[in-house]
C-alpha cells in the first residue's frame, strides 16, 4: 500500500503542489538579500572595496582595449571581418574552453561534495531542480570574469568604431546566452564523468585536460608557423587564415557570437538577431539536455561516487610528498610536516588541482603563441625587449592569480577543524611559515624557470635574465607572504569552497594589493631598464646607472616589506585567535 | 512502513551492509545500535534514498526508494548527525523553506512553524541568521524543521549530541509521543540508555550485518544474560555472530 495515495494526512491536510523552481529562486534571493544586508550592516567597507576593485579591473581592461582598438584603427584595419573577426573568434573560443572546465569543476564540488546538496537530496526535491539551482550558481560564479573582462573589451570596440546603439543593447543578451553553451557542456561532461568513470575520475579529468591542451598546442603551433611564413609570401597568408578556420567554422558557437556582434557593429540588425537566436536556442537546448541528463544521472552519480572507492582507502606516502619535503630542506621539521599536509590536501582535491591544470593550459597556450616570435629575424630589438617585458609581466600576473586563488584560502580551509592545529605542540606562527614555504618554493621554481626559459629563447643578455629572475623571486616571495599573511588576518572559517574564499572580501583585498605590488616591483626594477635599452641607439643591454641600482634596491625593499609585514600581522592575528 | 529486503551495499571491495532484512511498522520507535563503522549511517542513507543498495530493495511507505524516491522522501524527515542549515537564512526562513518544499499551504505552514517554534523554544533566536547559532540551537532548529510537515517516518542519527539536558528530555518525550501518535521513528545512536528507555525494538549491527534485533528482553535472551542494554550490547558485539545468522523475535 502506498501512503501518499491512501493517507489523508498527506493528501488532504493543506498540502499543495510545490513549484520547486520558484522555491529555489526564492531561496537564492533570500540568501543574496541577507548576505548583502549583513554585509552592509557589519562591514560596508567590504562591499565598497569589492565594487571599487571590480571597477578598477573593468576600467583597466577598458583602457587597454581602447588603446588597442585605436591602434588597429590607425592602421586602417577594418573593424568587422578579417583580423578583428579572427581575434574575436579566438577570444570567444578560448573563453568557451575555459568556461567548460571551470563550470564543470565548480559543479563537481557543489553537486557531489557539498553538505548543502546532501541536505537537499534528502528532501523531496527533484534531482533536476537541485541540479538547476546549483548549475545557475556555478554559471554565475564561473562567468563573472567573462562579464567583467568581456564587457569592457566589447564596449571599447563599439566606442572606437562608432557602432549603432543597438550593439550595446544586445551585448548583455549575447554574453548571457553565450555562457549557457559552454556551461551546459561542462555540466554534461561533469555528470558523464561521475557516472561512467567513477573509479578513475581523476585520471579521466586529467586526461581530458591534457588532450584539450595538447590539441590546442598543436593547433596553435600550426597557426604560429603559418604566421611566420605569412610574413614572407601571400600564399602562406592564405594558409594562416586556413589554420584559423576551426574557430571560424559555421558550427562553432563562438563564431556565432563574433559574427553576430560584428553584424550588430556593421548595422546589420537582422544578421545580429539571427546569430543571437542561434546562441540562445542552442544554449537553452544544451541546458535542457543537461537538466534532462541530471534527472537520470544526478542521484545515480551521487551514489556511484560514494561507492566508487573503498570506504577505508589507503593513502600512502607518495614520491611527490618526499619531493616536496626535499624542496624545503631549510624549514623546521614541524614546518616540513605542515607543508606535506597542505600538499596532500591539495593533490587529493580534484577541484583544486583541476584549476591548476587550467592555469597550466593557459600558460602553455601563451608560450606556444609567442614562441615563434622569439626568432630574432622576425622581430626587432625594440620588440624583443618589449616581448621580454611582456613575458615577465604575464608571469607576474600568473603568480598573483595563483597565490590569490590557491594560497590565500589555505588557512581558511582549515575551517572549523582549526582548533586541531591550534592545540598542537607547535608555535602558531609555524603554521604560517609552513604555508609560506610551500607557496614561495613552488612559485619561485616555476616562475624562475618560465622567465629564464623565455629570455634565453629571446636571446636576452645574461644580465637581463638575472634581473628578471631576481624580479620573479622577489614577486614569488612577496606575493606568498601577502597571501599567507592576509589569509591569517582575514580568515573565513565558515566557507569550505576555496574559490568563494578567494573572491570574498579578503581575497579581493589580497588580489588588489598583490597587483599593486607586482606593478610597483616591475615598475621600479625592470621598466627603467627596458626603456633605457629601447632609447639607446645600439640597444645597450648593459645594466648600468645608479637609477637602475636604485630601482633594484627599491624592488628588494618592497619584496621584503610584502613578505614580512603581512606575515607578522598574520602571526599576531593567529596568536590572538580563539577557537 | 520501512522495509529493507536482502539489502547489501558495497563501497568498492568493502561490504558496508550485508544482506540486511528489516521491517519496521508504523508507530514503532526502532533503535539502531552498532560500533563505529558498523554500517549504521550507510543504512540510514539507503533509507533516505541518498544511496542505492548494491542489491536488494528499500521501501518506505510502499515506495521503492530507487524508483520512486521523490514520493518516498515526501514521507520522510532525516536529521543527520551533522545537520545542515543555511547560514544566511534566519531560523524562521529555514522553517518556511522546509514548509514550502513539502508543499504545505502558506497558512498551514505558518501555523506549523509557529507551533514548532513554541515546542522547541526557538523564540529568542528564530529571527537571527543561523550563522550565529550554537550547536544546540542549530540542533533544535533542525528538529523543528524535521517535524514541521508531520512526517510519517523520522530518521535520526545521533540526536542528542550537543543538546543540554533539558533539550534532551524534551526530545526524548517528543520522540516517544510522536511514535505513539503513529510516526515511525528510526533512531541511530550510541546512547544506550536512550535506546533502552525509548525503543520498542532494538537492532544491533556489526560489520555490516544485523546480528540481533528485537525487544530488550529478546536481546538479553540471545546474549544469555540479564543486565543492562550496555552489557548486552558489549557481549553481542564482542563475539562473532554464529555463521552470520540473525536472531530475532518476530
């Protein structure tokens, strides 16, 4: 006998049909409203700082875009089609790939390993409604960068080339519709991986990332090789455009986006609306497909994930742990233990190392894109110096993003278990030193390798290579100190998702201070030299002059200050912390 | 009301629950005991539809949890050992969310929420955000949410952790009276005194097998001893069950 059919208490005592989508929207709205209200009541500066920082980033991207598009305009490059169209195709394709992975990874965390979804799954909530609720959250979260970075580029494009007013009106619709496509694809991939490769899901995700990066590298290499040849003859120029056709195929959604925006810019409203319809129709179709898949696969995947591995899985010491321990021989034995603990926590969380893979993929794309231009026959000394400075700055930005995203949340991630560490027979400062050693060592090794490798390929002098290496060492140490110290000053023990900790108030402050720090260091240590090298008739690459020495000293001073002051403040906050 | 038929659940090569057969009638308060890692929480998750059995079937109110889970969960309330509350909702908003999720009409939902607020003495803090609640306040709020829609089956994992003596007494009285009113209560606990005081029947699980199930008297008889539930439990779980066979009084 089935109770819902037979029991008057359930069917007749005031029960109504539940509108679950509305219920989840109401829940999201209440959570948002209460967060904003408490944020304004308790610490209005937090919200103001976040808004100001976002405005700063938006303004920076807008300024750079205006400058770039003006440059294109000066060279009489047509604003739609040709080079600009190709650039848009590549931009949106790259963003699509990033959105697929970032949405997939965020959804994996929120659907399968959060306490909230365990709670929701125990309620009579439909699996697809829980999926839709979490999917919308993941999409908003993973696409905010797209909104923040994409909108100023497109607005700058519109203003420089004087496009019709409706270009701006349909731009938000394009962005909103576009994020649905890669986001839904990421969600479907996430559900499929969890359901069909539960035992080897880490390996499957890593293999997928490696394959995507590999294919991207081969493709980029072919493009750059053609670009090199295109400087010599026009046939090769045709070949170059041929290489880019993957991004320009009519069935590639990113192409609909660029084609539609170009049509709007030209004043072809019909063409723009056609592409917009294509973007939305396919985005919504994929979303419905993802929701349909979740109806069948979400609860099943949750179950398979739980049973996919042994309850008492043995996690032994790995050679990687010994390697990491060997990299910090200077640290106290207790500090080394803490470093290994952090490393193990990190490498056993697919959501964490999955995002590191995305970072690595971005770096590989950047490296492959610029590698061929390192040839001295192609670029002049002036450009060689500029590319070298650009590489240094790109490495510095990556360091800043890495420490902000992965190092800053580390102390907060100790969470409510923090008292375990707090009661250990060790000085609390050692917790900070452990995280600092972990971060600074890894960042130094990676960053020094990157700049030395790229400068050597560029044929820069040994003095410049040493100057750049010293710069990134200072940046790695300073940014690590900042992230660890500020992470201890402003911990968020309530949040278990490192992405959310990184984009919270403390994370934003850390990011802004980190950006200012890297601009100051590069500005004082490297920019003077590069200006000097360009300005001198023979491109003098010697490192001479008191001003250069003063810049290096200032950089070192900034690095020491960035590492020690936040760490001291963090240590003081940690000593005073109550559990 | 709750029927587990030949249920086995594996995690990889580890058998968490093995060939579990159990029927719990409406209005029965059933205590589920076992050492750490015996399979209690896995069994509970199977009964809530959070996990599916590797083999066998779990039915609640006649609904198969695997095929008709949404209908079955309409009858169930589950209070886990570490309950979840939305930190940025007030207690009242959380109760309203639960009422809406179970489809209570707004007026009835408000009345039931008010009744639960009075019952669990939440008045002082129910309009604060739950992020400010102590463990005991959280636990009381979660119980208020669990009983709000008058469930047919209440599944509780370690209910008294973090509660003060007054709240423990309130909860014990409540569980007993709800069972008397017809609610099926499945109570997983390490507090043997609570199980002894409240339960109609007691099941003891060890290494994934139900090694004993029945009234306290039946358990004493199986253990061949006269003593407290604690003595009986320790004796039964310290010796391997004969051929894994279950001794029950049906």
